C-alpha cells in the first residue's frame, strides 16, 4: 500500500470530529461585530421548517438550573427517552431541537440500540445540535444560507461520486452544519481572517513547525478495523483484539497472531504530528526502531504499530513551503474565529435543555 494512501485511510473522514471540537468550545468571547463581507442573501428555500423553531411561548417547568456552557436545564426536565421520541430536547433562542431529531442522529451514529441510549454520545449529539440551531438562527437573522449546490459540491470533494453509502446521510447533515458555521464566521470575521506576509515570514523564521513535510516516525501497523458508525460493542471487540495482538507479538510472529485475531496489515507509512489522529501520533511518537506500541485508537479502528525508524522528511521548495505555511495560518484563523462565534452565540442566546441525556 502506498504510504500516502495509508495515511489517508487512517485519517478517515474528519467532518464529525471537526464540528464536535468547535461545538465544545467553552471559552468566553468578546462581542462580535458584523464587518461587511461577501455573503449570499437567503432565497425562498432557506431553512424555514416550523419544526426548527421554538413555540412563541413555552410552558413553564420550574426554575432552570444553570450549566457551565451557558445553557440552563429545566427543573422539570426528564431523561432522554427514545422509545417515546416526542417533544423538544432543547430550545436555543427561537430554534427548537426535537427529541426525535436527537434520537435519529444517535441511531445513525450507533449510539442507540433498541431503546438503550449511549448517554455520553447523547450528550455530545445534543450539544452539536444545539450549536447547529444557534448558528442556523443567526444565519436566518442575517439572511445568509448554505445552498444545496454548495453542499453537494463539498460532499463530492470528500466522498467522490460514489459517496451514497452507509453513513452518507448523517455525514451530509453534519457537513451542512459545519458549512453553516463557516459561512457565519466568515461573514462576521471577514477582516480578521486575512493572513499577512509578515505573519508568514514570522512562521517561516520559527522553522514552520507543524507543516507536513513527510517527517515523522515510519511505522507499519496491524489494524482491527471497524466502521465509523460502529456501536460500543463493536468498538470494544476491536479494542480487545488489538490489545490481545499487542501481547501476542511479544512472543510470536505477527502474521499468525494477526490471522487468528483478524487484524489487517498496513504497509509502512509515516506518522507525523499534524493533529489529525492524536492517539495514533502519540503511539508512534514514543516508538524506536523495532519496538511495538500498545493498542491505539484511530477513526477506523484500533491499531498496533511497529517502529521502522525516523523519517527526516522532504526539503520543500521555498515557494511551496511558503504556500503551505499560509494555508496553515489561514486554517488556524478560521478555527479560532469559529470558536469565538460559537462562544458568543452561547453567551448571548438563551439555551434551555428540556431533557437530560
């Protein structure tokens, strides 16, 4: 297997992770202005579904309880019940998050088995949907939208023309939520997203740390693969198989152990410190040549690595390195701006949770 393809396999689809990190931002942000920028006025098919709006007056359920993220939990809130998926899970400003939507997202992500809810995943999903509702409400107020054409184009870039397999529907929803956050952030922070030549020069003078030049630890791996939509049981089986393999290779050859435990061999590839797979990078970073890692979690399963030696990387032409540095700085600026937008929306908009996952 080509090393670059192996890295892509282990990187996986990062849409859900990227949105989850932004959704969990908790640091306070200053009041955000609305500098002029390019935006697309909403058309007749902007989101106006009545189910996405909160009722004009909500029934009182008692004194709410404050949460660290700025949301309040209704004193009369009940536990999330996906066996009877009715009513509202949360109200964010004038946007409603139905219980049915939370349960449907959980089901498609593997966090719902029958009527049994994975509570940790339910909390994450509810938080993501609350953030998406806050963003959508702000977009509607500013007459902005993400068109279906733009969404389809970005989806094809990630999945290709054959991207209609399992999980594509929930990926489409999550990608729309991410693009809506990008659109709102770009509109509110147009002036602050530009990266100057002086900033690029300063990063180059520091040695451009974090810029991928192919440097890192060269490894080969054995993977217990699972689907991105795998449930907790499947993830547990994958972890146990990888841990058993990590113990077995200390006393036998990897090939028979992998065959017995149904692990797949990954041809040699380089693991760099690029932030895509933190557990994988940590496992590889602690290896020396010929040594084995413990089982490490990746987005496509659990893997055990064997160190093959350090790779110094490639010497990039000055122009190409400069372009990569600019792209990295622009990406960091967008991420900071999106986190600030989410923090400001949480701070300035009332969020009431009607269920407790």
